[in-house]
C-alpha cells in the first residue's frame, strides 16, 4: 500500500527507483556493446519490441492492481483467518493465489495474526500461494505463455498452499512447528511497513482524494516495477537466444520423466529473481527445448524462494519453519511439474 503521507522530494524518490534491476540491464547491454558491438542494437530492439508486444497485458495488470489497492481490498484477507482451521487453510490458499499483494507487503498483517493466535497452518497456506500468482502475474503469464499455462500455474499455486497448510496442521505437534515464531520478529521487507486501510473496501474509490492518490501512486509504482523486471528479462532473453545453444538447454531440461522437472526445481529455487522476469525467460527456454513440466516446476519453486517471498517468512518464523516452507514449495513444484508435463 502506498504511503500517501510521504513528503519525500521527487528526485530522491526517482533515485530510490533506480534499482539493481536497471543497473543489471545497463551492465548487460554495456558488456554486449564492448565485447560484441554488432549484437548491441539487435539486443536493444528485441527487448523494445517484446515490451511493446506485452504492453496491453502490462497496462491491464497495472490498472487492476491499482484499483484493488485504492479500494482497500486487502482488508478482505482477514476473512481467510476466521472459523475452523481447515476452512482457514482453504480460504488462505485461495486468497494467497488471487490477491494482488506481495508477501513482504503483508508482513505486518501476518505478524498481527500470529501474535493473536491465528494458526500457522493457515498462514503457511497463504505464504506459499501468495508469491506464485496474483492478477498482474496472471495477465503477464497468459499474454506470454498462454491462458492454459497461466491457469495451470494459478491452480498449482492454490494447490501448493493447500498442501503446505494441511501438512502444517497435521504436523503442528511435531518439533518442527513447536514454538514457531522468532522472539522478536524482524518486521520489514521490500515494501516497507505500511498501515493498510481499515474496515470494508470502498469500491468507488474515486470519491475520496486519499484513495485517488493511492490509485495514482500504486499505478506508477507497479508500472515501474513491471517495466524494470520485464526489461531485464527481455535483455537476458535476447542474449540467451544469441549465445546459448538450444541443444544445451534441451539436453539438460528437455525430455520426459522426473529428472528434468527435479533439476528445474532445484535450479529455480536459488537462481530465481522475480516472478514477472521469469515469464519471458521461461518462454524462450521452452522454445529452446525445455520440457513443459520443467518450466512449471522452475517457476513454482523459484517463485516461493525468491528474495521478497523468502524475507517475508524468514522475518517472522524460526529457521526450522522456514526450512519446512521451502520443503513444501519444492515438493509441490515437483508434483505440479509432473502433472502439467502429463497434461500439456
């Protein structure tokens, strides 16, 4: 949620947005310009054309997320943590897969729920599903990889959330989940700690100046966020097309069976940077011979372990619970990869 009370001057805000993703894009292009000058302009034009082709999906994603944030729709998250534990797990997994809020953005919300006794099982379900899919990611994924892949990933996100939540519930008396919280949770993250709107959502947000400002700020922030990551992804894709032999990808991550899916999950967990940046990269890897199931397992395993999502969990729970979070993600991504590989 945007902090509408901020009086930070414009230029420091601009400098704050010059993240390492932009610097990485510039560094890659600089390396190409120095080491292989004829390839520089084709790489730039490839990335520009790819961004232009993706623009309608980016626009839809930006406006959808800005609307949901301006209305205060994150207050609906609390509904998932009411009632019986199994009901909480189901609703938490569904909301995690459908909500437009990143993991670190709800750290204060989750910290408060855990402090008042919300079951870790429901929180685990939400944590696992949340970084894997949201409206913006669904739009980008559908535009690049197709509606079937995006829908399958959404179902897998909810399924992994359910698996983790139910698994945590069944093992809650085990040493792994006993006394799960840190003594002094490190509340923070990439989005900072902001107080969300309280009460019911206001769907006609434009009637309130504060919410109109949130819409403007959220649209700008998300547009810059998507632009920087997709720019980096398309530049890497351009370099990968030119320099990485397709046979090498096909030999390692192609074919059928468990091994390509397992390797993709194991590689995806430490190598993954961002769910949006992964979409065009996976698209090109598929063109180079990556198996369908491996593509799914790569995106799912990496999505849960990417830095913002991992920080959100690490900040609040002890290492053994964090290890269980990663184990659920790895197992779920492999199962989903096998299922998608059999269907696709």
